[in-house]
């Protein structure tokens, strides 16, 4: 159970961070 919850949580965090990065600034390296 905890493993599944962790995977969902990580996916959610990465999705939110990715969205914020895309909205705040264009692709830069």
C-alpha cells in the first residue's frame, strides 16, 4: 500500500513541478 501511495505522490509532485516550470519560464538548460 505505502509503495503505491509513494509512486502516486511522486508522480503528482513531478507533474506539479513540471507544470510550474513550463508556465514560469521557457525551456532552458
